[in-house]
C-alpha cells in the first residue's frame, strides 16, 4: 500500500498516522480471524476482486485521507478502478475503527451483489 500523507509534523499528519495504525490493527485482527470480516472481504471492498490476480494488480492500494464532519461517522470508501482507499482522519481507537471498517465492508454491497 502507498499512503498519501499530509505535511510531516502537522496536526493533520498526526491524525493520519493514527488512522493508519488503526488500519494496521484491523488488518492484523482480520488475518487472525478476530473481526466480522476477513482479509478477503477487505480485498474485495478495495479492489472488487475476491482474490489476487495471477499477475497481481497493476498498482498498489493507494490510501487517501479525508476529514470527517464533527459528530458524524466518516465511513471508509473505495474506488476499485484506481485501487484507492479513502479513510477518515483522526481515528485513534483501533476498536472504534474496526467497527467502522466492518460496517463499511458489510454494508458496501458493491457491483450489484445484493
């Protein structure tokens, strides 16, 4: 994965690093089967594919951040064509982030899979 961070030393950068830490915890717990979703579910959410193609993907997953509105849950979204994962800044609680990520994956129907 590549991460598009803000300027080093800024408050926004610190919030982005917190979110990336929560993502890393989420991915590890998904691998350990401690979440409601699997790594395969995450891969499908971000890429639209349920497995890695034989020749791999044309580029890496690219993480882009956005600022969520106060008192609102900024759900992660993905652009599967560009392999872009849009994450909200400012999550520093891995449990809260895991819940948010699980909800985004489970409720994101994707490609007409209703």
